[in-house]
């Protein structure tokens, strides 16, 4: 059954692959990005089932305009894929407040802007599916990823809560948690490196920079395959709250679940019997 997909960040990487896969399956696609000409070149040019339009996710008016263009062309929106994102690397003290805020503007407030613009249509339809790209970095913190993990942990909390708001209107939500995929996330256009130099971190920063830059182009995950998998999730009658994508992400999620379970049990000694009605120990 043909659906209308609105995809952010469709000019390269995973967004391009999702758009191509959706078109190949006979869906209609609104492919968006900050540079529409780059989106059109990446996705494959004009056709009846494709609308390319500008959308900088940090600009609420862009989101409103993209939704209006989608409705004018296709009359509805069935699946929103919040894919656009950037990576701000660095130890916490090496990330300036301005860079931290910019990371949140793109990775958190960006998908919020687009979702806020789409929701009135989905509520009116009493149907729809919101898929937001998080990361396994939204499940576990890592060295050199304080800003990025902050943004993705926030995405997880927002989306997990959003499901309760919108489920009564027939709207599904899915948090997508990919591992390392060979996208453009680590390219210079999508990554900002530390902008504050602190001697105590210098040696570790140099090691991390070399490691992350060497990883670009060598990530194990295939963006075309996760795109196909996401179309499978979108086709489910009851899509999951979370879709963990990639063997590395699945292992990370299982380890995190085990750690949380163990830490909860270990907290019983000091963390239980803390209410007014509990007996004195």
C-alpha cells in the first residue's frame, strides 16, 4: 500500500538511501534538505512520486513550509522520518557552550520542529507514523561524545513520552537506534571537532581524533540495508517503540539492559524503603 514519506536530511547518507528505497517500493516521497539541488541530485531527479523541497530543521518556518508543500502535492503525510543530524565531538570541557547548544538545536529541537509541523495533519488523519533517528549513543555514553550523546539521550526521552501523547490519535512512534553505519555523519560537513584546547586532555584528544577520523568510510553498517529495514518497520501494523539496528547496536542495547538491571538490584540496600509509609529500618 503506497504511503507518503517525509524525510529530513535526504541529501546524503541514510536519508538518501531511505528516499531511494521508498520510491523503489512505490511510495511517494517528500525529500528535504538545506540544499534542494543536492537532494535532487542524490535521490535521482524529478518524478511524479518525488517532491524535493528545502528544509533546515533548525528553522520552524521551513518545517511548516515543507509540510504545506507536501500536502499541496500529495494531500497527506503517512510517515515522518526525522533523519537529519550532526555529530559534535570532544570531551565535555572542550565543547563550547555555543557548540553544545548547536548540537541540541539540530539533533533535538530540529526533529521537534518538524514533528510539531506534521502533527496537526496526522491528528486530522487519525493515522501516521513518526520515526526519529537516535543512535546507540542515545543508550550509552562514550568518551568524546558528551554533546552527541546528550542530544540523543534527549531524543529518546522525548520520543518515549511522545508516544503517550499521540497514540490516542492512531499515530505510532518509533525510535531508531543505529550502530555504526557508513554514512556521512563523520564527514567534515556533518562533524564539528573540539574547539577548546585544554592541556590535560591533549593526548587523549589526539588519540580520539585519529580514531574517529579513521573510522569514516570504514563503518560496518550498510545504509542501503538499514533503509530497507526501516521500510519494513514502517509497513508493520504495530511498529515497535524502538528499533535497534545493527549487530553492534543490538549488543550495546543488551549490555545496557543488563547493567541497568544489575544496578537496580544493587540499589535496593540504600534505594528502597524511602517513602513516608515505609517502616524504620
